[in-house]
């Protein structure tokens, strides 16, 4: 997920800021990813995005924005994507991974 240190930008809604991110899927066995927002204690924070879980095909890139309330800006520390493993009846083991970007800086 890029950038590693995204910056807050004002959104089209008063009191809401956005962070623009990009995700590249290099794992053939994974097609779905979930977006999450955490504070420094790894507690979840409320946010908005077009889809919380979205599909990214193998070797594809997905650009997306995360919208965060102004009241939560000081608490928000990490935006993460977690790969979602499809449940199958095969015996092969697939590992789910979480990739995080550290939020930094004050809103513009």
C-alpha cells in the first residue's frame, strides 16, 4: 500500500479530511482486501470509504480514499488493508496479511 506516510487533505465535506492511498495486489491467491483505521493503541476508529472490503485482482492496482472526521484526526495513526482469504475446502494453507501506512502531519 502506498504511500507509506500519507498526508491529510481537506475533503469536499466541511469537518472531514481525506487520505489518498493506492493498493497493488501481488498475491495470486488473494482478491479481496479490507480497509481499517487505528489509533496508536490499535483500537479501531470510525471512518468512511466507498467500500470497506473491495476486490483487487492479481497484478491490479486500486486507488481509494479514506475519509476521517476532524475530531478523529489527532487520534488516527494507521490506515491498514488486510487481505481476505476466501474460504475453501482444500487443505492448502493461505496466510492473511495486514499492511499499514502511518498517518502523519496536520491537515492542510
